[in-house]
């Protein structure tokens, strides 16, 4: 597979509605964002973060969009900006949210509705399967 072919292949992932495939390009874009998230694994850093989010973020070379999305807890945008959900979990865990609570905000569903959907087997595979194709 040539470089052109691999880029075309990876671009197809962007056609899946509601899905963000974590590619090497996203990993490069989100490197510092994900390192920031991982820093929240220590009690000292969590305390600093909770005491003054702006001051703590100032220590990290994140883009303005990444910083704004972190402050807004806009997890969908953070995924678009290179965040990895397993690293982003450090933010919502620090906020005292469970994975189910945080992910339900990403779907626009209540926690109870999201949890019930997942227990029932997840989203139906029927519906829009292609953004550009509309099917």
C-alpha cells in the first residue's frame, strides 16, 4: 500500500457518523493534551488542577482550542482535537464522574437512558452509516 493509498484509507474513517478513529495523526495532534490528562494521575497534580485550572493549563503547550475544550469538558471536541478517551477519563475521574456519566454527556442522553441502551446491546446498527453517502 502506498502513502497515498494509506491516507485515502484513513480518510474513510472520517465518514463514519459519530465515530472518531484514533489514528496516528490524532495521536500526534493530541500528544500534549493526553500528557496533560495523564498528569492527573497523581494526587498532587489533581490538587493543583482543582485549585486553579487556568494556572495548571498554562503549564501545558496545548492549543487554545484544546484548552477551551478542556475547560468546557467538551469530550467530543477533545476527541476531535486528538484526545484519547482513556486519557480523557483522567479529567472526568478527577471531576468525580464515572465513565458512564461522562460518556452519556457525549451522546446527549441521560445517564439512565445511556446505561439502559448499553445494557440492551448498544446502538442499533441501522440508520446513518455514511456521512457523505447519507445512508
